[in-house]
């Protein structure tokens, strides 16, 4: 089953971002409660499960992109996560919320992907331009984006996730804490340490 289609809930990348952009809307806004959708999905209702995908797809994609730094890989991770959730619904006992359980699946898939392949910062790759009159400012911005992603790729996975979800995806500290299943204070520490390391590495270039 392929609920997560290419181009759906695409993650933000460093290019084209502006400070005025806001974070993704809360996944809990509107619609039936998770408990109702989960109960229906456990009975085989794919429409109900699609509702959960719509509700949490953006958050899962944010975590996946911050882990892989590649939109195609992030979509694969998101697809694997929701497939695992669909297949594992029978074993979901409801001791924790559905979102906590889902984010745990997503974290596991991100760790598996990180172990299997090196992170490729392709989303901000600087491609050679045939237009010799291209704006130098745009070229410099893209070069800096590539440098930042290359530096982020060297961070420990939890730090990289926290920094990029905050500074690129625009998620709140509370949202990141939920995705990483840690306290907000831990998120703040990871972001501070990650930002410092990125600044050091980019400054050395």
C-alpha cells in the first residue's frame, strides 16, 4: 500500500526559506480523535488510516528529512514508517498515544537508514550554471546552504535532527521533543551544541 505519495508533505530545505515562514500546523487540529481513527484502522479501514497519514505525515517527513538530508530518502523513510504502522496496528495496545508510537517507528527507520548509507546533502547541491551572468548573491547563498548541510551531516544523528527540524523545518521545541521522545531541555542542549559545531566547521571552509 502506498499512502505516502511523492511530493506529499514535502520537507522544507535550506533554499527558499524566509524567517516569516511559520512552522507546520499542529497535527491534532481538526478531524476525528486519533483513538477513533486508530480503532477504525485496526478493523481494516484504509480511509481512517489515511486520515492518520494526513495528520502526521508532515511531522514524520520533518524527522526523516532532518535525518537523511535528501528528499527522496526522506519519502522512503516516511513510507516505511507508515507501512510498519499499518502492519503493526494489531499490536498497538494504546499504552502510549498513537503519535508517540508512530514517532518511535520513525526514529527506528531513521537510525536504520543512517546505518545503511552515508548521509548525502543533495538537497542543497550547487549545480554548475551555464548562465555566466547569474546573480552572485544567489550562488553564494546556495554555496552556504551546501556548506551548512555538509557540516550538519557530520553531527551525531540526534543533534542533526534537532538542529535541522528547528532551524530549517521551523518546528517548535515541544514538537521536536515529541519526535525525539526527550525533554525540551535536552532538545535545547542538542540544538545549541549542533549549532556551535556547524558554525565551527563552516567557518573553517
